[in-house]
C-alpha cells in the first residue's frame, strides 16, 4: 500500500488518517469531494485534448493561408516587374 491507502486504518465507526480520527460521515464527505475532484480532472483533460486538436487545426489552416499569401505576393511582384519593364520600352 502507498499514499493515502497506507495512512488509513479502518475500524468499526471511524478511520484514523495520520493520527486524526475521522467519523464515517467525514470520510464519506471527503470521498464525495474526491470523486468530484476526479470528475473535474477528467473533464479538464478532455477539454484540454479538444483545445489541442482545435489549435492544431488552426495552425494547419494558418500555414495554408500563409503559403497562399506568399504565392499571391510572388505573382503580384512578378506582374509589377512586367509592368515596369513595359514602361521602360
């Protein structure tokens, strides 16, 4: 046993946690709080995974848009170069 499990000594109506006697109702309240905390952690982990997926999607879209922007910039610069060449003839 490790962690909290090794610190608990179960008796008939109470539990001793590292020298502190807890009534059964206190233990149940603590267990309920722990369950809620675990649920919240699981929800946060799921939310975090979804946000990471969204971030990856946005990063891919950004890279595509930057590539398209570079292509358009190069085409415009080429057109400007051709127009300048026509001006000088």
